[in-house]
């Protein structure tokens, strides 16, 4: 889970994340996530612990165009933006 540092708004456990590309709506305790006009199911729901909101890292990263890799040996997550091809 990702400690959510940037939230554009919250209302009754609704978490709104915006970028220049997309908007995602999460609800604490609910696995349904709305991204633009599409509803998808997250593996784990967002939750709040010690007044900090956590959301599923892989889902957020992939939604906003990132590649997520896991290194089992070092127990490290790598998140990178996809490179745009140029001619």
C-alpha cells in the first residue's frame, strides 16, 4: 500500500487523485475504484491508519502510466514512467 501524499480532495472517505492525464476516485474500505468513467476492482481497498490514508500502490502507478517492477531478492519496488517513443 502507498502512503498517499497528494490528495486533491476528500469527502466522506472518498479520495480523489488528479493528474494532468486522469482522475481516480477511491473510497476507504471499498475495492471499487473509478478511473475516469470506468470502474475497476482493486485487489486491496484503501484504508486509514494513524490518520494516514493508504491506497494500492500498483493500481495507482499503473493507472497514471507507470511501470511497476518488484525485485524479490532485495524486496524493492521500482516505479518508472513509460518513455514516449520519438521518431
